[in-house]
C-alpha cells in the first residue's frame, strides 16, 4: 500500500533497518531483503559507539545485543525511527518508557524460545543435583578410585518439591517437563496466581514458602527493580541445605557473592546457572572454583532452530511495525 519513496537520484529508496550484529541467521534477514535496505554492523558484539555510528536515519532497529537501548540511542537514530524489535525474550536492556514516549512499537521474541530455555533449566537442575562438574573433576584428577556406595551421591528430582520463581511462558514450559520426572509438587511465586498455574497443578505460594519447602528453586522471572538481588543472604538462608538453585533468567536477580557464600558454606547443596554477573564471567571468578556449581555461558535459547525462529520472528515484527500493523509479539 505505501507509495515507493523516490530518492534524490530518482531511484526508489527502501526504508532502512539497522541490524546490530553480523551473525543473525540468514532466514531472518531474508525476510527483510527487498523490503528494507539492510545496514548490518560488522561486529557480532558491537560497542555502543559502533551502533551509534551507523544508526542515524534508520527506520527500524533489529536489536540483538545486550547494549542498552535508551534515549541516547533513540536520539542518534532520529525521529523517523518507526519500529524496534529485540531478538530476545528479556527486555531489561530496553528503556520501554522512552519508546512509549515516542510511540515506537517494540517487539521481542517470547514463546519461540520457551522449550529450548526450559530444557536448559532441567539440564542444569539435573546436572547440579547429580554433581556433574564435581564428577568430571574426579575423573580428570584421578580421584575416582572405584565403586563407592557413598561416592558422590546426589539428590533426587522424583518426589521432590520444585519451586518456580516466575511462572511465565518459560516457567510453565519447565513445569510441563518436570511432570515427566514425577515431582511431588510444583510451587510458584510471582505477582499473581495465574490460570496456567492451575492447569499445571502448580500451587501459588508466597516466596518465603517456596524457599522453605522447595528441593529445587528455579528462577525464570524477568529482571526488574523488584527481582534485582531477590536472591541474597537472607533468601538463601531460608532454603533447605539440600536445595538446588537454578537460574536461567538474568544474573542480577542473584546477589552472586551471597550465592558463592551459600555454596561454600553448605547453606544450599548446589547451583546451576546459565546467567551470571558479569557476562562474560572472568576466568578467575570464584564461581568457577566451586565444585557444586554448574555453569553455562548464557546459552538458554542457543539451538539452531530456536535462534532461526527468533530471527524470523524479529524480522516479521519489523515488517508489521513498519506497515503500522499489529506486532505478532509486542513487548507492551
Ligand atoms: O536471554 C535471552 C533472552 O532474553 O532471549
């Protein structure tokens, strides 16, 4: 419907989209080609300055970086900017109010990554409870001296109580997977009881109850002012000494020094983390020295199919937003 814009040279000029990095799955970019001029940053991990250098005059942003998208970035882009899409479920790096003030629609990519991320939550829960890291260290260091009835025993997920902090799309998908492990109870905490929780047979409880009663505590909540440092010395102290803590959400939800103390002192049994502070984690960080801590470098959604689906969804939202149509997955 929109008449092509004839540029100065009389050539048809396409609207421009800035793609913040150079390693976006082709299938996503293919959807934009022909409709947009693609301005692709030549880094996979751009600095703010590299983004700002290329952003002036673009009509859309394909945002795939943890760099903060704020007033400074929006000013650098200019008032013609019409739509922003972040290739992430999380929105903590985006100043949503700044976009609202400018009436710029914002898309993100929930749902398509639920299964991949939920799988990592289960992977980390099992790996931490069955002492995967410590086990490997034993083999590597020649500490494996043969069968031992009491050797490297772990905890069971069967008949356990699992507490899910934040029962959104990812949390619900985790709960579905846990049923196959025959858990006894699923508790969840969050803003409010939700109908999906009821369908899953999960019990809505205050955070304190969840901490006291859970054998596994899994964090799948967004990072907000409310969840920042939600896990600290006080909250870890309320958990069982046999508890396994899993975070697949955002590092700053946890006071990491408090977690390190809890893991060292036996306040809790083990942890499995896909997210931490900072990312990337320095190689001399204390977390890496703990045998009861399993770590992954923020790979929750990192499967071939999921990243492709995220790129395609981001591109589709950009096209819709540019055409003033409702987004498939609006962030607000
Ligand atoms: O952390 C990953 C995401 O928010 O998609």
